């Protein structure tokens, strides 16, 4: 377990921004998807005032996968992303790769969900778009961290 | 190595339990939040009463999954429910074996999105279906929905129901929150060339309102949980995608064709009539 604790380095302060930014983005995504999960189970009306057709997305066949709300998968993924980035910030550096794999998976899932909204369901849901934004941000954070570390 | 060093964390921040405590807290807060929202949501909606439910609960009554698409079970009392306004507004063939019945609220955003899709369905299936539109204004949550339904019926009294229905859905955002929607409805009536004085009279008269009330009675008797509700020979379609609705219709057409073939192959016993007689009664 000691290998998560590594030497201090001047470059760290700059790079600490990556896990910190990831924590914030993951928290936003977690709040969003947890809210949708709760609304799914309560069956109450989601305030879909910004984009017409939001309810259409939230009641579509894709609102559940294998009987589990799609939002719940999102909540779990964001929670995992938050936990991993926080642990990285606190020294468990080797988890950054796992975080990267997670963000790649989340980003791929996001692309699929966006495709469904645009071409299959033909309606958009603002909460789903917010989640798409946060997962894209997480992916970009990871990509940037890799690019930055190379320079 | 250099790469690793760049990501090396600050050892001063290495407080072994802190991240786990934070993660635990976030987990607890998330679970608590989900629990509280779920509880507050459970308190108000439909415990059997359809008229108070919202559009998002459509298709999820009895806890059923919105993932159910093609052929669900027909609503138990479909055949015995009040017939709704007669004659009903329909498109397609009056004698079609498959009846697609949509219960919609003119102020419901999902209904407005589904509106062009139903038009698509009607063009796709033509005379193979009978598409019936029913009013289901959810007055408790949509203050102008009932008046809009009456406006559509008033237009129907001048044979322009579908024109008004289309205008109401396509201009939904404009009249939905209007304090006085009637002038807007009158404007639409003029647009589609109605006799405006007759339209105003019919809006105030009992005939149009009675038709809306009859549709409402049917919706409530069927215990529909929200709008839109789409029934294919009494079987709820729990997804509002064009393909899902089309699949449900295709499945029903196939089922009828199958039973017709079976009836033709079976020896004529007492001259039972095939297909049509079984529709909606199962």
C-alpha cells in the first residue's frame, strides 16, 4: 500500500489541479445522476422546462438497462470517479490509470447516449446533457493530464 | 520516471484516513439525498388516481418498467370502459382491426413531442389502423389544458378538429402559460378559417365540454397514469419512440393475422368470427 505514497515534487502543485478538477466534475455528475435516480424511483415529475421532450428521454426504453435505471449506473460511475480522483490527490497516484480507464468507458457511454437522444429518441434531456458534459470534462481532464505529463 | 515524479503527490497531504472519510461522507450524503427525494416523491403521486399524475409517470403505473415496449397485456377493463366522446376523432380506417388510441393533454410537453410522431405513424400505417385521439387534460398540473381541449372540440364542431389539434400542439409554448389563453385559441380559430362567432359560442357551450368530459371519464376508467397514454387495441405502449409505437402496431397486426389464419384453418365450428371480434377483449 506504500506505493501510493511517493516523493514530493515541485511539479505536483500544478498537476494537483487534475484530480481536484476531476473531483469537482465528478461531484456535479454525481449530484445530477443521483437526482435522476431518485426521480426515477419516486416516479415524480422531473422539471423539464428548458428542453421540450426531456420527459420523453426519461421515460424511454433506454431509461433502464437490465431493469436498473441508467442514471444509477451514472451515479455509481461518478462516485467511483470521485473516489479515485480523491485518492489520487491524497497520494494513491497509481489509481490515476484506473481513473483514466473509467473516464474512457464513461465517455464512450456518453457518446452512445447522445446518439440515442439525437437519432433514436429524437429528444434531449437537459439533465442527461449535463451528465454528458461532466463525463466529457472528466475524459478531457484525464487526456490533458497525460499530454501534460509528456511535455 | 520523470513522468511518475510529475504525478507524485504531496506527502504532507497523506492523511491516510481523510480521503476514505470524505468518500464515506459523500456516499452517505448521496444515499440520504436519494432517499429523501424518493420519499417526497412517493408522498404525492398517484396511488391509483390517474388524474393527479404527471406526464413523466406515463407508462410506469404499477411500477412497470418503461423498458417494456412491444406487446404488453391489454388493460383489464378496456372493453368495458366508457366509450368516451362519440363519434371519436379518428384518422385511418374506421373498420381497421387495430385501434391506436392516444390520450393526450394539449399542455403536456411530451404530448407535443409525440404529436408529429403520431402523424408519422398515421401516414406509415394508413388504413391498416384506426387512430383515435382522446382528450386527457390534467387540470391539476396544467391550468390551460382543459380550455385547450374544449377549443379543439369546438373546432371539431366545424370539422376542423385536426387543424386545431395541430396548432395547439405546435404553439404549445405560446399559450401554455398565458393568463388568458382564449384570445390565442380564437386567433388559431381564425387561422384555420373557422366561423369565429360560432367557435366562441361553442367554447362556452356544453357540447364541446361534454365531449372532453366523456374522454376524461374513459381515461380515468382505464386508470391511465399520465399523458400521453397510447393504447394499441387496449395494450399500453410504454415507450413514445416512433419505432416502438410502430413495433407495437406491427405486433398487433401480426397477432391478428395469426389468429385469422388459425380460424381459417380450423374447421368451422358454429361460425365463430375471426380476428375482429377478439380485439380489445383479451
